[in-house]
C-alpha cells in the first residue's frame, strides 16, 4: 500500500538559519516527505532522526544532506540540540539540474545522508552558514536568483568533495545496501534509455521481484518511483533553465512523442510541462 506522506517545502527560494533548536524540530514529529533541498550541520547535542525510513543518531559535527523527496521524522531528543542549515525551495532546486551537478555522488548522498566532519571543516561550514545568514539579512532576504543558484551549486560540489575525501563509498555494506546503491548508480547512467525494472534487475543479476522487495524495504519507495523521480528531476530542470521546446525536452529524455511525455509528467507532477514552465 502506498503511503502519502505530508509534503513539506520552504516558503521562499532560499533560507538559512544558524540557531535551530528542538522547538523547530518538533514540527517534524510526524513523518513527512521533503520537497525542498536542505543541508544542515549539527552544532551541539544529540538527537535521533529518521531519514528515508532509516534511523540516525545525530551528534556534533554531523552534516546532513536532504535532497527533495527525502522522508524525514524527528524521533527523540537525547540532549539539547542546535543546528545550522541552508534550504532551497522545490521550485528553485528544480531550476538547477541536480542530475548533472550531483552525477558523481548522488547515489552516495541517497544512501548515506549523514556523515561526520572534522572540527576544522565543521567550523568552516558553520562560519559559511553564518556569513550567508548575514548576507541574506542585508539583502532583505531578496537575493538575486543567480547568486542563490551559485550558492546551491557551491554547496553541492562541496558536499560531493567531502563524500569523496571521507571515502564513504568504501564503508562496509550489507547486500541490501549494496543493491540499492548500485541501482541508483545504474539509473543515473541509464534513465534516459531504460525505465523497466527488468533491465536493472538483469544488470544486478537478481530477479525483478527480489529487486523490488529489497528497494521497497530499504527506501520505502518502489523502483519505478526512483526512476521516475530522476527522470522528472531532469525534465523540471530543463523546463526551468533552458529555452528548449517541450518537444525537444521530450526527445532528449527519449519519450516516443510529446504527448506521452506530457501525460508522464502530469501523472508525476500534477500539471502539464507547459503549466510547470509558466508557474
């Protein structure tokens, strides 16, 4: 049975905070699906959260990457907690092609949304968030969209670099984690031409049934939902950040015709490609 989690976004393109406490986290006591993209740093304390149905014990210097579509829940406070964070609305994130920007490390973020920083690196991120908060206040929270886009791109590349440096990919994984991580890598590589579960099961040398049950248990999503989320992410970015016609975007994503693309897009987004472009 599909669970429709409440959808949560942020009210403006860009928001940053440096003193987030449990008073704010209490709003997330119920599981919800994040529409925004959020990056956070735990400054102090200890708290248990659930990200994509997996529990994490956040502590000082832990960095948290929450891409749009993440399922989050604040579960238990173990000591007074304080975080810094930077968030980007779903509409704004859609204008930046996350597929191309995060190609090398998207699968790692998806499977390991929390990782620890050294004191020195954590202090740099804390200072950076503080600087952005002051800059945003000086601009009366009305920063130029191109500046915000540069901030998001910079954060993404910075996060990707830390994942590579800390070699999270090399940590021990069980078979289910390995299947999910490899699946996302395969989808990132083949989503334009291959959208059938059977193709990915064959690449992983397992049955489609095994793949489907493993992914559902580990992520709470179906394989089809993961494929669609990546296809739609690319489509949204092209609609918002390029001058290509809808027909050209349709062909770039290997849809047989623009009508099929329009129906696919509306089924997953709730509006037509044209309506989304003009929204």
